[in-house]
């Protein structure tokens, strides 16, 4: 549950920070924005579930939502 309202600008800043901070520690394949209880949040897509690493719940007061989506690959054209 979101305890305080966050602005879209705060969520955008947290999104950039999430890319930098979480990318090396987790198998991050994408980062975007979503909503939690009607408030902006950061969605982090992972290639695989993290093993032995605690998942942060927020960055700078902005909630984080994690989803394991698998590896993202380019489809062959044609």
C-alpha cells in the first residue's frame, strides 16, 4: 500500500535511479511506470527471479513493482 502520494516527476526520477541501481544487481530487462493504488510507481521487469537478494520496496519514496517476464529477444523478421 502506498503511504504518501508521489508525483509523476518523482516517479520518473525514481525510474532513472532504478535503472542505475538495480540493473547490476538484478537481471533487469526493462523499467517503466505504472500505478499502485492510483499513485505513480516504477515497474521493473526481470529476466529471472532474484536468488538470495532482497528486493527493495521503494526508491526515494516511490513504490517499486517487480515482475519476472523472462529474457527479451528480438524476433526474426520475415
